[in-house]
C-alpha cells in the first residue's frame, strides 16, 4: 500500500491439484515473462491481456497488444488462455471491440488454432476441465 512505484501491477500463479493457472496482471510484454512458464509451469490456463494498447508509443511499456499476448501464449505453452483487459472501459485509443479482432488476426498470422485462446462474452461463464 505504501510502496508506490516500487512494485507495480503484478501477475500471479495458482497451483492446485486440479488446475495450474497463470494471471499475467496488467503488464507490458517482455521476453522475461516466458521465464514464468519455465519456472512455474506447465499451466493449464492463462489469463492474458489483449486491450488498452494504443497508441503503442505510449502504452507499450504498460500493456501488451494482442500480437504480444499470442507470443506469450505460445511461450507459456498453456493449452488454453482467456483474453482479458478489454471491452469494458475505454482505457486507450483503440475501440472497445478492436482487441478480439486483432487477437483473431494475430492467432491466424502465428498459425495458432484460435479455439485455445478465444474471448468469452462479458458476463459469460465457462466450465474448466478438472483433474490433471
């Protein structure tokens, strides 16, 4: 609470016998994030940001864009990711509905099957597989 600018917005990991989950937090992309997967993975599920990225010259240090989220998704090796940090509040210059379309294009460009990293509708519920 009193450590302003010493420890910024964090990610975290939950290790449970039925699920390993990585929440990346409010983060810009860095190659160092792949180390989280190497040290704490493998993950069953990851929550990765895809929004609040424009303009890049200003937002790149704070927020991943969809292409960077796809890169991290590949580096983590999680079979499933949930896109987050988009569609609710106007936090940056892109439109609220742009991040999912950019994600779709980034997945296609990377040759990644989109079913594993698909946005869910705001307010929707999903059921996760249990048991490892």
